[in-house]
C-alpha cells in the first residue's frame, strides 16, 4: 500500500476526504474496542495477533 500511496497520493487524499465526510454525516462510525495506556501496547498487539479484539484500540498517552 505504501508504494501505491507514493505513486498515487491523490487516490488516498480523495478516500480520506470521503471517509471524513461519511463520519461527519454519521453514515459510518468506528468501532472502538477500548482504551489502553501506551505501556500495554505489547499486550494489545498480542491480542490483535490472536484475533481477540474487534475494532480499534485507542492508546492513552497522557501518562507518558
């Protein structure tokens, strides 16, 4: 994907703009599995590898 993004950045800009439009319209909403402190990143990635998480995990960096 990185090589394709470098070759055709306009495709990705258009997609990102459309995603933000859909978010703003309320047509889509991300699934947030949970919030974790950044120091739990290794644990969270292990859970991702086991397909033990549905959605996204937000890392809290306030205490870093």
